[in-house]
C-alpha cells in the first residue's frame, strides 16, 4: 500500500505487527475522505471467477429500493442472464421481490438474505400505488453462471434509418477473451446492416476491466482514431510511482497510457448516444469520456455515478487473500478528469425504477429520446413514473460499491520488479 496506493501520503501510521486481523488492518489504512472503493477479500478464487465471467450466483441483477417508511426494502430485477437459475425458474426483468424465504426485506437483512446460495423469492406487484404479494414463490439455487455482458442487441429500423442498439452490462473480457469475441460479432452485424447511428445502453453498467473498455471504445470510434491508435486515456499515480514510471518510460509506457486498438471490428461512428443512470460508473465513464475528444458523444438519462479512479488486483502468494486498492486516476486525451459528481447528461430522462419495458422497446423513454435525436423521427412516450409516486429511494451498500471499479489486471511486471 505504501508503494502503490494512490493516497499513500494519507494512510494512517499503524504498526502492522500489532494487527491480528488482515481485513480490519486493511481498512484502517484507507483514506476514507476520498476512497470508498478499495477493498480486501479472503476468497480470491471467487473474485477471479467473477472477472472470468463465471461466478456462482442466481443469475439476476438486483436493484434495492427503500420504501417510504425508511425500513422496508424490495428488489427490482434489472435483467436476467440467459440460461441462469433465475432464467430457468422464470424470473424476468421488472419482477419485484418483496421477501426471501418468506422473510420481508428490511434495511438490516436484505443483503444477507439476497446473498445466500439457496432461497425462495416471493414476488409482488403494484396496483394503485400499493405493493402486494402475487402469491407466487420461486425457488433458486446458485451455480456457475456465464455472465456475458452483451445482454441485448438489435438493429432498429426507423423510417429507413438503421440504428444499432447494444445493452452492455459489465466490462469483462471473459476467459480467453470470449466476451470480446461476442462484441466483434455484434459490431460485425452492425457493420453488415449498415447502421447510421449507435445507441449504447450503460444504465446498469457499474464498470469493470479496462481491457474490455478499450475494446468497446475502439469498436465505436472513428476509424482514423482506432487505426491510428490514438490516446484513449492517461493515468496518474501517487507521486513516487508516477515519477518512477515517467523516468522509465520505455519500460512502463503501458502503465501511463491506454491507446485505441486497431485490431477490433470498428464501425467508424462519428457520433454515439449513451443511455446512462446514476449507477453508470468507472469503465463506463472511461469509454464515454475517452471518446469525447474524437467524436460527438451524447448522454441521455441521468448524470453518471462519478468515478475516475482505477484499482489493481493484488493476490497473496497462496492466492487466498487479495487486496484491490485504488492506485490511479485517469483523464481523457483533453485532460478531462475529477468528475466526482458524475458526467452530466445532455438530455435528462427521469428513470422509472419500476419499469419492466423490454430492452429495445420504443416505449422506453430514454431509448426513444436517443432514436429521435439520431434519426429526426419524433417519438413520444408516456411514463407513469410509479417509483416517484411511491417515494422510493435507491439503496447501495459497501458490498455493491465493490463492483464500481475500473480494474487494471496487467501492470508490466511492476509487482515482480519491486
């Protein structure tokens, strides 16, 4: 941590020989005023499986909401991975879960109940602003799930305008880069269809691996930018590490700059539309900000989360424990960084947390807005905004914050060098 941590000059002066618990010791070192993302785990194997896109889980993505009584919690299913236990059990996007194992969710128990390896969920519905049980209970058992981040893609033909639409859930490359191959297949289809515009839906994307972010940005960027391998982002470390990299630039240039790639399927866009939410973070923000110097980038929805920092994954020799500390922040080619309150949207569209609109449906207000801007075809939608009438608050937890990380998995042998 003294060598690599971004805020190494703000760490507490602690005698590690007096510390007995690794987790407690790690969190004592964190600079809490700025850092809410560094973390430690004693289960490196599960972490690695997650980054490979093969975690053990139920296969649905939850959003947690606090009701107006400030105690009761319910889950809305944002999406379901195909072939997962949740998918096979009939869980669908937009489903509402009010209790687990017949125990109603509240601020004290909701995450522990959700995190179990086997449980039943009791579904609910909303009628006249009242949430009530449907009577349906579904049993779920976790297993290895392939979490392909390409949730949905389509070419939308709107009065002769062909617009590519991609819903991308998380930045992971997958084992042997299989999810990057999936991206190539999607963009090859867009290329064959001759799309004139592109809409990328990152509303549910908390971030992830930088290599996947570079890949996506390179597929979207103007061809001259990708083929020229222009600078996507530059990285800034703590003072000592930054000086070391700069002094040994020939060896460590890859630690200071990430460039667009010329070896991807590139669709040569001059403009792109991103759908965003307050949960759109980290690698998502890297892609959007990284493209801004080279093309017209339009954000639609909510201002993004606001995280321009990245972490390294550092396992111990036995690959049992790992620390994931923030080690750098990034800026785009124009120096844009420090967007701690989020990247502001160009067109605000208020989200409806209770919407179960299928991906690609033109009644989706944010998608409709993007399509109208791209094609000039006016689309109007009506939203009941049930969530606003119920006075709901979206919850997050320290455990959920772990996913809002930009992960740099390779660092040029620096760990060995030191």
